[in-house]
C-alpha cells in the first residue's frame, strides 16, 4: 500500500489493527497505521476517545487501564494532530447540514479537513464520496 498524500484514520481502522478476528482487515489496518507513523496520517481527539471506549469497555476482552494507556502511547498519541476546537464544530455542523451524515461522522470528516488530509480511511462512510475535497476510502473493499 503506497500513499503519498496526507490521510486521516477513522476509529474503526485503529480498532481493526489490534483485533485479530479478521486477519485480512487487521493486516490492512496495520499497514495503514505504519504509513501514518511515517508522517503521512493523522487522527483526532474523537478517534482517541472512541478507541479508549472500545479498548476498556466494548472489546471482547477489555484491556486494563494500564494496557490501554500503553497502546495509546505507542499507537495513537503520535498520530493525534487534530484537537477539538470551535472551528472543528463549525465545519462539522456545516458538513452535517450539507451531507446528511451523522454528527460523529461529520466530526471525523471535519477533522480530516482540519488535518489537511486528501483521504479519509473509514469503513463507516460511503466509499469514494468526496466531501469538501476529502475522498472517503474504505481500505477493506
């Protein structure tokens, strides 16, 4: 997988990277995260928060707080480039009104825009849709 332009990673990709129930998805997610760690990808505060929720409460085998923090420190924290802001809320509100997608997905798209990303990798949004110049891509297709 070769990617030269900046990209955003949605929560489900970060989850698949540590979930071995589908090894094909896991490999794809790991490859994307490896590229992200080379400076090409980023995530937002929302991805960090959602990932913690899954790791601590919703996973088939929830992690301890210490395990979750260790994974956060190595896997997520270096990629966290987009933080909550008034501007992000404004962009997400406009996206939700213009594209009729959920609030949470609007925040993800808005974060991709704020991160200067050309591509948003997500399993939850319409593949090949373009929102404000950001192309949605489902890497598992």
